[in-house]
C-alpha cells in the first residue's frame, strides 16, 4: 500500500501537466511563445514530531500578460496615421506661409493639429476670402460706373431725337407758311447769281489765316473758357462807323464723334441745293477752302425782300481738334447796308467714357455792318431789334440743323 506522500506527488504532477497544456494553447492562439509557469516546491525540514511529515509547496508568482501581434500592428498603424495627419497640417501651414497655393483645391480639408498651426491656416483662408470679395466689389463698382455713363449717353441721344421730332412737327405745322413763301418767291423780284463771285471770295479769304493763328488768344479774351458745357451768350451791340451788330458765344455738346461732325459740316447737304425756296446755289471746294454763293427770299415784319450771300470757309485739322473759320458777305435787296459775319468754330473731343463719343462745339459769331447804321436811311427796312433776334435764332438753328443731319446720316 502506497504511502500518502506518493499520492500527493501524483496529484502535483497532474496539475503541472495541465498548466503546461494551457500554456501551449495560448502559444498557438497568440503566435508567440508564452513561458511556462514555474512551480517551485520548497520542502521544509521534516518535523521531528512523531505523528506526521509533509512537503511545503509555494504558490505561483503573478506574470504580466503580453499583447498579441495583431494588436501591436494595429496600434502602430494608428500611431502612423496620427503622425501623417500632424505632418500634413504642418506642410499646409508652411505652404500658406510661403505663399504657395495648390493648383487644385483639395476635396477634403485637413484637420488642424492641436497646436497653434490651425489658427494661422484659418487666418490665411479668411484673408484670401476677403481679397476675393474686394476684387468682386471693385468689378461691380466699375460695371456700375459704365452702366451709369451708358444711361447718360442714351438719355442724351433720346433728347437729341426728341428735339429733332419737335422740329419736324414744327416744320409740318409751318408748311402753309412755306407755301406762302413759295408764292412770294414767284411774285417778288428774283435774285440772280452775281457776276463778281471770284473777286468777293478773294476779298473774304484775306485775313482768315491770321484769325486762325490768334484763335486761342482771342477765345481767352472773349471768355470762351467760362461758358458752360451747353449755353449761348449774347454780347451787347457796340457803336462806331464799322459797328459790331451782334456777337454770340456758344458751347454745344453733341453725342457724335468728332470726325462725323467734321464730315457733316464740310460736306454740303444735297437737300439744301435742291430746296425750291432757293433762287440759286453754287459751291466750289479748293483744297481746304469751300466757297458758296446763294440767294433766297426773306420776310421780316411783313416786309418781303431777297438776300444774296457769299460764304468762304477754311478748315484746319489738328491733332485733337478741328477748326473752321468762316466769313460771309450778306447783301439784302433793301436798305443801303451790307454785313460781314465772321464765324470761328472749334470741334473738341469730350471726356472719354464707355458710353460713347461726345464732341464739344465752341462757336464765336460776330457780324459787322459796312456803313454808318445810325446815319443811313433805313426807311422801309425792318427794325434793328427784330433783325438781331432773328440773327440769334439763326445761331441756335445751326446747331439743331447740324444735329438733324448727323441723325439722318447715322441712321442710314
């Protein structure tokens, strides 16, 4: 019969075998060897007592359990991802600091790191947004300015057309009076073309170049630069043997190009030469000089008479302006007096704008009489006051007629 001591030893061996088996199972699962748990038996000294003797076995020491291979790989991947995010944020911050912007916008924004770098990145984004908004505002202000100028230009065009329509309506309403003028033409003494046109033209040409040479000084003396953009100023009549009957200073703005107006002034209107109210009309052009001889009936204060005019116009083309100097000899069929009108007309380009071209016409007109107006016998002649008012109307009608001609030519 075996002793109790050998039975305890068998049980201890079986328990050690179980622990070793469990350690082998953990090794298979974790792909890593796990050290076996050592069981150290310390045998105490056998008691000298007579009743029994026994072995002393110490308890197992606790061992820390290691992480598996998959867990360690997962933690490494997560750590690497965090490092990639942090490095990407720092790289983006350096790009904004150096002014380097990506050509294509990123589809996703990189999350900012926990340090101070996100604040500078967001500040750069807001600065770019503010600059973009400022550019858009500047573009909008420029577009508003262009639209405002275009509106003013079309308003000016509409006013010109409105004036043309009103003048056309007045002409239609005055058609019965024109019929009376035609009847007057048949009953009145018809004027014939004068035979001394060449001598008169040569006389009118004298001094025109000198008038052009002193134009700027003359305009400054008469105060042409003090006129408003569109206005007519009339000066008082002077006295003297060769007295100035009337003097006009005029500034008129037309929404057409300078070259268009130059052509309209210089080119004779075919409608004028075919006007049945004219007795005759002859014209000739020599280089920069144009000469016209014409006769037509006239009625003033119920007095019917005819007028013969010889007109010489010389054109001077400069870089930024065109100058016309005109001298006209006016000979009424009644009264002892004849008149000479001198016309200085300057075409200037208006301020450049996107709404279209504008031309400023500066005109100085003066008329003098040959003979003493006070001592001359004016019996049967219209009063001087009515004649001056009519002359003022001619100065205004010239601008309107020129504007009508430009509208007709531009609509073709």
